[in-house]
C-alpha cells in the first residue's frame, strides 16, 4: 500500500473531515452535473433609425429586432478627416471613447439602463487583459492602431482611408446570461448613443523635425456610417416558449438588475511640483444600493504639446483614498496602489469566475509615474465577490449620513507622478468622476413584455 495512503489513514484531522460524507466527492466518478442545451447563435448588423445623427451632441438610435437573447453588442463607426500636409491626427490615450457621451437602453421611451463615458471607463477597467486589449485596439487607445492615421494621409469616405472604430457596449445586460434582453418577448428595445458635445479632443500635430517640438492645431473630424453589431443566442421554438413560460408564466417577473449612476464631477487643481498632492473631497448624493464605488481623476484642460497630451483625458494616479459616513470611517486612507488587496475576491465553491486581473500592463512599467493606466480607475468593492454575474452584497447609501469620498492625488515630481517634465502639468484643472454601480428591481408585465417599473432603492 502507498505510504501516503497509510499516512492519511492515521490522520485525526482527515478522519474527522471524512465524517462529513455529504460533502465527499469522487472526482474520478463520471457524471454530468450541469450542461447547457445546444442552441443557435447569430451575429447581425443593425442600421440606425436616424443615420444622419452623427454630429457632436446629437443622439443616434437603433431598434433591436425581436429575435433571441442578446449576448453582446458593439458600436462600429468610421472617422473621417481631411489631409493636412506634414500633419497627423492626434488623440488622447483614451482614444475615440472621447467621442461618446452616453449609451442608453430604452423601452417605450423610458431609460432602462445607462452608462456615460465615466461609467464606461469603470467597466473597461474591470475587464481581463485580453478583453481590455481588444477594447483599446477598437477605440485606438494608448496609440494602438495609430498607423491608421499617420502623417500626410487623409481619413476620408474613400475606400480604406477612413478610420474604423469599434466599441463593445459594456452594459450590465451583457454581463450574465440571466440578465440578457429577451427581445422575442419584451416590448421593443432601443439602443441610443449620444455623441460628445464636442469632438475637439482630436487635434492635428506637425511631424516634428529632430529636436523640434510638435505644433498642435484644431482639427475637424466627422463621424460616419455608424452601425450596431448584435450577438444573439437563438433557442429552438419549444425551448424559447418554455423559457418565457418559466420566467413569466406565474405573473409579472421581478428581476434583479444592475445599472451605473454617475455623481456630479468634483473639480480641483493639480498641485505644484514637489508639493503634497491635491486633496479632492466629494460628498456622494446617491441613495442607491451600491455594489461598487468607482472613482478616477482626469486632467480637464486642453492640450497643445506632447507633454500635456500625455495627461489629457486619462486616469491619473492617486496616493490614497478614504470613505466615511455617519461619523464612521469605512475606508481609512487606504493606499490606492494596493486597493485591490481589499476587494476582487472570489467566493469559489458554487459561484463563478476568478479574481480580476489588474490594470498594469507589465511588471517593468506598473509604477513608472505615467498617466493613463486602467489601474488608475479605482474601485471600492462593497460586495464579497469580484464577479458581476450575481449579487454578492451591497451598501445602502440612502441610510447613511453624508457619505464622503476623500482622495489625495499622487505627488507631482521627477520621482513621483509625471516624472518627465512635471513642471509643465502643475496647477492644471482636474476633475474626479465618481460612479456608483447599483442594484435595482425591474418588473416586466407577463402579458405584454412591458417593463413597468424600476426600483433603485
């Protein structure tokens, strides 16, 4: 007999554990404990109902066909601009995400789910590295795909000269299958996207000679050919009828949904070089049941140099964060760099997923003092598990007195934040975004598929 088996047989601890026979599992005993029945899948393109709404500040909409269960959706559009000799199109590290103000899911002109640009950044920061990389490439973030708008080339409506932009919609209805939009039963669903009030984030810069600084100028871009790409799961008619009967056969279905709510931005001024980082204080006004509180700080000014471009419209590093309410401290000056140590757990048995990866690209650059990393979108995790596929707890903000978030920015210096030319970005205007991921109850009428109410707290 194996000595390891003999040793285990003498263990009092293992003997005690073996008494819990109901928990014993033989991993070598073949059994199918759970499987999903084979189904159909289709990906299709939807054209907007108002295709001309592509200028800054307008809202463009798509009506979803009544077919299947929506698994995921993505926005695709093209960017056009005129060629300027010895110039190239330049955009901040957050790419063409800056062209989007808000994404809504609507039903009968009522907003069901919503995400603004700040919330999209928060959801993007939670993605795994592979998905995050695809998101960045689709939106031209961090210079990915910059060869598409190199010097002396126009992005025009001619074939193969426009810039193709692709953005997955990170709405909560795409986080888990039981949150999917059942378009075959629900009343007509509309996706609406509001463009940013200005496309001035895009500028032209000269192709600088060696040693000469680039010169930045205003540059007009045009959005064209927007379409929605929808990934849908199709069930056989009998299975779809059975699913609808299971969900709605006993009357109106009350279901748990997740949405994002953005607080009013808190403005501040970046510190001077070698001074203590600016402190930003924000009282949270939301009364929702929050599963997560996200925050991130960005430079709110214009840019006219390579140095300012490096901090413009991107997440900036924070030194520490505190959260207090009703006279108590909930988070007490937690170093922001290690905030992940206090969240992103996995509940393991019977649940889903693994701990989310961080937003640093690699070990050699994870603390290089430069702006723009997705890790600088910070998250206070109030539930027990990092997964977005189920509810693992929340904090009701309604019963708290003056919940306040206090954030101290990282020191601006040659050895801290913005190590390269820190003096060029001192005293710049900044703003802090605070985004609440919240729980809600949604009621769907069992006869008409009409979404009748949405309770946030």
